[in-house]
C-alpha cells in the first residue's frame, strides 16, 4: 500500500501534533519545506528509508524491540484563493491560520517535520538531526519554538510553544517604534499580537508585550483613553483538520499526482 501522508491545514494543529510526538519520545528532528509536487517523492523516500508510513501499532512494536520509530508531519502554508475556506476546527476562534483553498493559482508549499525516537535507526546516519530537549536543538517552526517548562504541582515539565527571543525583541522594537512614530496604529499591532496561537508560554509573552504597548500608548498620548488590548484566547485541544496529499494534488490544476 502506497504511503499517502496527511496534510495539516492549520498551523496550530500542526504545532500541537509536533508537541504530542516530542512528549512521547520523538525528540530527534529535522525539517524543511517543499512544493506539493515534490512532497510525494519525499514521503516515498522517507517511508522506504525510515518507515514513516508505519501504523501506530507497528511503531510501538518496533520500539519494544529496541528500534527507533519515525513519523513525518506535513503542514500546508496558507495560499490565496476566492474559494471558501475549510471551517476552523475550533469553531472559528482560530484566527492565526487560514484554511486550505482548493483552487490556488500557485502551487502550495508544504512544511515537513521528521521526528524520530531513541533507538537503532537509519535516520541519524543519513540526516542531520537536532535534539529537542537541548536549548540549541529546540524544534522551531517560523517564529515559534518548542520548550519544556515546569508546571505547578507537577514533577514533569510541560511541552509548550513560545516565540523565539528574536521574535520577542522584534515585537518590542515594532511596538516602541510604532508608539514613537504612529501611536494611533498601536491598536492594529496589538490585534496582530492577539492572533498568535494561544499556547501557554506564548500567551505569557503576548501579555508582557501588550503591557509594553499600553505603557507606550499612555506615555505618547497622555490624556487619551487607555489602549484597548484584545484578549488572546486559550488554545484548546484541536481535532485534526486536513486531507491526504493525493487529495491535495488532485485539487491543484496543472499538478499531476506522483503517488501512483
């Protein structure tokens, strides 16, 4: 049976699934980005070499024998289209990510993430794998990184996503510069901040940045009403939302399927 990988259409769901696998021991990783037409060849290669198409039970059996298991995750970057989007899995509250359109003019691009457990495996010999628990090897997707932080009343840390330090400093510079040059635009900037995925660590960062925005607004526009900052919603557990790679490629005009 040909391996036909699942494509996540929402970034928040993609990030949650990465954290799920890291939490269960898939701590070695590498990633990249390909066009949809090249994703099938990549998936076939990784399935042949690393067994990413195995079922959950097959992976568990391999780990019992001391072998490592590997999974391959795909996320489709948002594109432009006049077609209606696929509904958000959280009932419309997820505003960070746009859904997949079925008639993009441009070929979609897919972010891929290979995750491998400890044990005997071919991937460490053929791929440059990072180690997620190490500060220098944290899983990164765009401006976000996966970190293990302590939890109150719990002995084990929790894996959560937060902005990288560069991203935080970039937001600080943007808010301060906006307050200095165009303070009336701060409302727009905090709206963009509130659209970031509501993971616990990310929410803590956004809260501090919004406090900075309020302070800058108060200092630059004394006497004006306080800056209204939107509430960043908590990110609940989201269901899978997506489609198989073969279905995605059939929906793209001019792209022939390579999954045969």
